[in-house]
């Protein structure tokens, strides 16, 4: 079984704040991490390998620094790592990112591709299903459990708003995974040693045979027009007085605003 | 188009570096340099005191604009029931169609002709309806194949869908196939009066910032919107429209739905559809503490939600969790009890119409987003509030 896991290096958004005066992001000292959902993707890949045999390769598309996240994946136990990196990828939106990753994955070959549900910097949850479309393979999103892996099929549970769907898919398939799926393991000592020595395969635009017009800013159908701080609530009001007084005011307001 | 630094003008003051949301500016030999992370968002253009940063137009910027006419809404259904978000999208779509002077169409897979007619009463001029039984339950490949085909045939300029597990799963395939942009989780949609392009606003970086996104050349412009973000339009029982019945053709899929397991607890847990939510955090103190929140929710006809802290403590199941790693809700009324208001919680609920915060710490950040804040002990406030509300409602 050939398993490819897509991981993205992201700024730890829990640490990102907006400077209210300049309306810009304060990023000083914000650490880079592996997208938390992708940690679950790595763990899922490792667990499938433990049951079904085969190999797990971690892939990331990003700048040279993203190599650090690949080494972290190796420390958790993945067998190989590929860094898809090229200046031509600059400014990729989800379409161009998925196109680029699909080309890299086609080169590596995979029976099962695992992505996180979404990346916490963009929160789009689009790259996974788009990769599947580019590769012409089925996908199952929001996988919360993997029930069965066979040579040519997989049975998984897809989280829905009102419960879950049990789905069987042929292979190759792409899965996007949610946090409930598993608990990512910590790196072992042996893993950490391996991570230091591991060879990271570097793939450029020409290595993956990508069409230039589909890459980076030029290949991206969407554009960021501008970025701004979220509006603060305009109608904020602290209700002073005793508990009874403030509750009285609150209930009157709720009646006036037709909440009751 | 790309962004460039004029090295002669750059004084090396580093002001631009902190302005960049994408960390795409570095110092090289004492001058600023734009790296490959640049998304051309223009944030840095205005901050440079020397005016050394500029936009450069390229040949490829003058791409031909795709053709398209009409606004479409994908009307999602599950178990033959049209999702509430579909009606909200018809409200938003109607407004966009009127601004563009064009028609609004809905696309419905599954359901009955009567359901299709209902979409017209909620604002659609036309409904493309395919009631093939094979399409009744959600399946990515057939749904994305059929919708892509319809779009390619009729060429709408805008396509909207719900940012639900279903919409977020299969819409990306449609966008990938049609080589067009898809903007997830939009919180506002508007038409640029000059270019007539769709301006799609969405939160990024866990809600820390908002980004306005355009899809200037490719068509259709596609967006998903979370439930409860847009308002329903006007319902008119006498509205007339056209229902176009379609054939699904031969349906093939490499995935198969084996079964659907419903997990519903006694309280309605479909938080995303709830009008009123009472939420508890670590301040609630215990599983038993949640009892008074259930009582308040019952008096209000609402649902109970929780912060991650309360879920992690095991006081309430995960599916009640609101926030970055839980559900996004936007009810008419959200009452936060004993929740501090961490940003990861706020991103899941700050688009609620009215937010009430009850917290004994006056400095708690939840008060920054609260329409009404009460500083005090929730164990005193909540039962009293329940009583008052029951009185006000004559219960
Ligand atoms: C990657 C990541 C994802 C996360 N995702 C989520 C998410 O989806 N949802 C989420 O909620 N959190 C999430 N968190 C956690 C988040 O950062 C906070 O830790 C969490 O929201 C805190 O929950 P809380 O407000 O209930 O608890 P606390 O921060 O401990 O606040 C408890 C509050 O209760 C008040 N209080 C205590 N006793 C009383 C009383 N008797 N009466 C009135 N007030 C009282 C206190 O003053 C305090 O303000 C995430 C964190 C990370 C790093
Ligand atoms: N640059 C990238 N490199 C590798 N994987 C990525 C990249 N961007 C997104 N992904 C994968 O796609 C998932 C969804 O990302 P997104 O659509 O950006 O929310 C992530 O959890 C990753 O598994």
C-alpha cells in the first residue's frame, strides 16, 4: 500500500493577533507548526501502514523552510518526504495549490492520499477534494474513522452534521480527516535520529511536469483584494447595577428585539 | 500583477515587514524584498513611508474575462429535506441577481416537484430539478459531475452553495474541473459597482483577519456560505417561476454509501440551525452545572453549546463544541456563560446577532464582542434570568 500524506506548514493561529492601531497582523515570534489536522493525517497513514503494510510519504508544497515540517513527520515515523518548492508556485490559491500537489502525487504514485480536513491559516478545506478531482480519483471528506482497508477498497465513516455516513470507496482514494480520527503519536527517539539524517526529496515545477500557466499567482483564479481587521461589535453595552436590575434590562431588550 | 520594492527608495525601516499578513517580506542587504509568499494583497503598499513599494502590471493581467449570465444557488437536501441554508442563499442570491439585473436559478438534486416549487416562492426564477432516486443521497462524484455539466452548459456568472459538510466536500471538485475559483465560508457577498465582479469577504487565520477575495477572470465565481450567515429573502406564495426537469444520465460512482447513522440526543443538537443558543464554559464547573443552562435553553426554546474547555473536561459531548475546532454558529441570540472568549471560541460564534455574556471577570475578552455584558456569578444570574424569561413569556 502506497500512502501519501499532504502536510502544510502554518503559523500557529492561536498566537496570531491583530494590532488594532495599524490593522495589521502581529506575527513576531509566532511559531510555525504542522497544520494540526495534518498531524492526524500522518497518524492515519502510519496506522494504515501498520495494518496493511507499505510505505508512507509526506509531501508539502511550500518554501524551503517547510522542510522542517517534513523532518517532524519523519520523526513520527513516515518513510519518505518530498518538498515541492519553486518560486513559480508563489501566490498559489487553492486551485493552483491542488493542481501542483496533484502533479507531485502523480509522480510519487499513491493508493491512498490523506489530507487534513482544513489548514488553520486558510480554513478553506478545499485542497483535498480538488486534488482528488485533478487526479481523477474519488475522495471522502471528514473521515472520523477508518473501518477497513483492503487491497482495492476502503470503508470509512464520514462525519456529518446529524451523525455519520459509512462509505465504501475503491482505491486509489483521497481522504480528508478530522481530529476525532486518532491521537497523533509523539516522535520516538529513533524517529528523531532518523529525522536528522533523512533525505528530503526536492521537486521543482519542471520535475513534476506542471504547466506554467496553471502555477502560482498566474494560475490562481482567485485574488486577494485586500485584508482588514474584523469589525468590533458596534452595539456593545455593559449592564451595570445589581443582578436583578441588569437581568430586568436584559429581558426588556430581548423582548424589544423579538428574541422571546 | 505583482508587488515590487524599489531598492533605491527603500530606507530599510522594516515597517512593511510587520504589515504583511503572509510573512512575505524579508530584509536582504538592508533593503526589503518580496518573497514567493506574496499574495499581492497590497497591505504593504500604503504603509511604506518612502513609497518604495509598488504594483507592477503584467501581460497576463489582461486575461479575458469569462462569460456568464445569471446567479445560481445550489439547494442542498438531506433525507429529502431542503437545508435551511438553501433558503438563506436564495435571499442572498436574489439580492445579487437584482443588482446585476439578471435571473436567479436554483439547482435541486433529489426531492419532489413540490419542493422545487418552494424554492421559487423563496426567490428563484427558475429551478433545475433532477429527481433521479440515485441522487437522493449525497454522493460526491455524481453530484459534482452533474453540477459541473449544468454549469458548463448554462454558464452562470455566480454559483453559491452552503458551507456544510456536503457543500464543502463536493463544490471543490466542481471548481477544480471548471478551472475557476471557489471562496469558502464567505461572511458577506457584494457586487463591485465598477467591474461587476463578486466581492467575497471571508475570515482567515482563524478569524483574526478578514480577506476580500475576487475571482476576476474565471467564471463562474463560486462561493460557499455557512448556515445562518445570510438572511432569508421574502417568501411569496404567489411567486411564479419555471421548473426545468433534468435527466441524470448514467450515474457512476466509485464510492458507495453503506449506511447513515444518526446521532441525535434529546436536545436538538443541530446547533447550526438553532435560533437561540445558551453556551457554557469552564466557569460552569461541572456536568451538573450545565443543568441550569439546559433550563435556560428550555425556557428560550434554544439549544445548549459549550467551549472546548467544558468539552475537554467531559461535562458535555464534543458535538456541542463551538469554535475553531467545533461548530460555527450564528443564531439570533447567543448567551455565553462562564466563557472567557478565547479567539478560537469567538470565531465560532461572533457573527451571532445578539451576544449576551455572563462572566464574573470584568476583563474577560468575551465582553469585547458582547451586545450585553453582565458581570457576575452565573450560578446567581442564570436561574434568575430563566425565571424572568418564563414570566415574560407567560410560562
Ligand atoms: C488549536 C486550538 C483550537 C481550539 N479550538 C477551540 C474551539 O473550537 N472552541 C473553544 O471553545 N475553544 C477552543 N480552543 C481553546 C481556547 O483557546 C480556550 O482554551 C477555551 O475556549 C477556553 O474555554 P473557556 O472560556 O470555557 O474557559 P476559560 O478560559 O477557563 O474561562 C472560564 C471563564 O469562566 C469565568 N467564570 C468562572 N466561574 C464563573 C462563575 N461562577 N460565573 C461566571 N463566570 C465564571 C471565568 O472568569 C473565565 O472567564 C482551541 C485552542 C487551540 C490551541
Ligand atoms: N501547501 C500545501 N502542502 C501540502 N498539503 C497541503 C498544502 N495546502 C493544503 N494542503 C492539504 O490540504 C488540506 C486542506 O487545506 P486547505 O484547503 O488549505 O484548508 C490540508 O490539511 C493539507 O493536508
